[in-house]
C-alpha cells in the first residue's frame, strides 16, 4: 500500500462546519457513534479522521485556484506573489483584509475542526476496554492525537496568537469559549508535544509511513521553541532528533517528487493519493498554458540565491544579469522556472516568462502526466513535507549562533551546502565570522533551502523582519502589486467575524479593533 488513506468518518464532533464542496465526502463506514470506539481498529480509524483535516485545501493540500493553503504561505512575505489575490495572501499583504475575510474563516474553521476531532478521539480512546486494545499501542495512538492537536494549536499560536483553548469534547451549551492568551496556548503546545514524544515510536513499518513519530513531535516542539527564542531547548531537542536516524536526501532536485516521499530526510509529511476521484492535493498541480500563475517566485527571492562560487550575485564575477539562471546555486534551478525552460515535459511546452514576476514555481510542481494518465492540472499525489531533517539542522545552527556557540554552526551549514552542490561556508567565508555574519548566513540558508515550503512568514515574523520583507516585495518590479505594511495587522490574522457573531464570549484581537 503506497499511501495511508486518511478516512473521513462520522465522529459526532463537528462543532465547526466546512463549506468547501471538496470536503463534502460521504462516510466510508457509516458507523454510529454509540457503536464506535470499541477497539483498537476503531481508534485507528478515528485518528485517520484527524489526519484527514490536514488534507483540507486551506491546510496542506493547497490550491490551484481557491482559498490558499499552507504551501502558499510564502506569499504572506517576500518569497512569492499571490497573483490570485482573492485566495488570501495577496489581499492580506495589500491591506484589504478585515475580520469578514473568507480566508480567515476557512483557516480558523479547519484548525478547530481538527481540534474537535482530536478532543473526541482522546476522550473515547481512553475509554476503550483494556481487553480490546494493547496498552502500548493505546499510548502511541494517544501520542498521535496529542501531536496532531498540538500542530493545529501551533498554527493558531503563530497566526492568530490568542484563541480559545479547547481541550475536551464540547456540547452545544459548552461551545461559547473565551480566548486564552498566547502564553497559555504556548504552555499547552509544549506539554502536548512532550507527552506525545514520550510515547510515540521512532518509526513504523513502511506500510504505515506518515503517522506521527517521536521525531515528528520533537521537531515540531523544536520549531515552536525556536519561534519563542528558547534557544537552549532547541539545542536539547535537536541533539535528540539527530540521534534518531534521519539524514539528508542526496538529491535536492529529486526530493520534492513522489520518488522521494519516504526519504530518511522526511520527519513528518501529509500524505496524498493521486487518483481519478480528485481527492488529491493541488499544491503540485499547475495550469497547462503557464506555470502555477497564482504562486509566482518574486525577483528578490531569485536574487537571494548565491552564485555557484558561494558569493552573492552582487559580488560574484560568475553572475551574468543577462542569464540569471547560469552559474547559480543549483537549488534555484530546481525551484524556479526561467523564461525558456520546459515546464510541461509531455507537451514539450516552454515557459514564456509571461507571469507578473517573469518566473514560474517549479519546486513540488508536477511537469508530466502520471502513470495512470492524470495530467498536471488535476489533483495529485505528492506528499507535503511539514518537517524535514534539513530544517532541523538549520534550527540547530540558528540556536547555536544565537547563543554564541559558533564552531558547530559551520559544520551544519556546510552539510546543507554540500548536499546542494555548493561550496561550503568554510571554504568561501572562512571560520572567523562574527555572530551577526553567521546569523545572516543561517537566515539566507533557511530562505533558499526551505523556499516555497510555506515557512517564510513564520521566519520573518519571529525575526521581527516582516516590515523589511514587505519593503523587498514592494521594491520588486511586479505590477499591479502594492504590499502595504500595516504594523501588527500584517503579522496577526483577525479572528473571523462569523466566530465573533456566534460566540458572545469571544473578543477580537485588539490589533483588529
């Protein structure tokens, strides 16, 4: 079995409805709640229902023409231009979003739908009779639920900051929950992930690849601790993760294809199946006449990649402004289509540079029909990598640099550079860099290594550099595009107006009043 199929079952917990047609799929089990949650198999099916939420378009399956998903979140900063501004990022960056904005409602609703399913699963798994479930397996299943619930709350913490902290299955009478503050949500996420890591296995059989592991829980916790500038804890966590058997995939260009989905670099991914039912993902799909025009690499992003000698293009004698792709970091060619590149192999169709930015998105995007004849414009089966080992190495490098422990930073950056086919930092820059210089290199490496993976907004927000990112985007010759930095309104999502209207105990983030 190539993929885990996340089964959408009736869990009896949907306090938040979802209007997207693509989610209106019938139950595969039609089991009544009273007859369910009786044994270990029921528990696994219930957990699959939580994983299914990760496949929402507004979550990790993304979109070709509709509400933006997490793979498109680089467009909330300076890496990509969201040409179809109604999808979410474009209007947000240009300052036209308000609490009634549909994107806010879709994202919020999906997160709480996942949380509701997780709460219901925890309550019911705990009550499964001991004779019907192996104790060790029960602990691991609960660990998966806690990991998933923490992942949903992680996004609430990063994007909305203050939000209701709901940890139990609710009746209608209990649904009017006020906001918890960020520190309360932070403490809850950290506790959830520590408890999950304590009981989750290091790995599963290949047929179960995709379920949350100990490494996934530790890595998400490290990412959150990095967000909160808890650098020593990042070092503790990444040290443990590095002993779990992960490694960098040898071929960066192949990594973002279905052939590498079970690479030892992948710590946690959201799994998809490409089939004729159109239930797959759309972040890897593309238009047939032009590369994925709704997500376009920005010129300043293209210019951030170094020349092949390891120097910035402003300093390298190898850089040719007339051929911006030549003599560059190989990751650029694996991630971006340039004018003249063939972007649909089966049609031998060249890209004409006819996007607003003149560049096309290549990373993750399919360029050929599948074995069963599905073309690149249809939903696909590419897994989305939520966390991979390269990110862990870069998290550790940043934490070391921030705490003045410089020696290991060079080795970590060099590992990333060597895999990419680039000269190392040690070779180009030496080993006597200042803290500021090392941090600049770490930030650059995060940008180009993790480009178009939905993490750019997460990075610039925690670095306090959202305004600088907006300025870079505004300076790019992309029109009509007018990024407008609006202070904290450019860094925090509004609680949806529909939620405020429905819940008298919920108040808006003051940023949006």
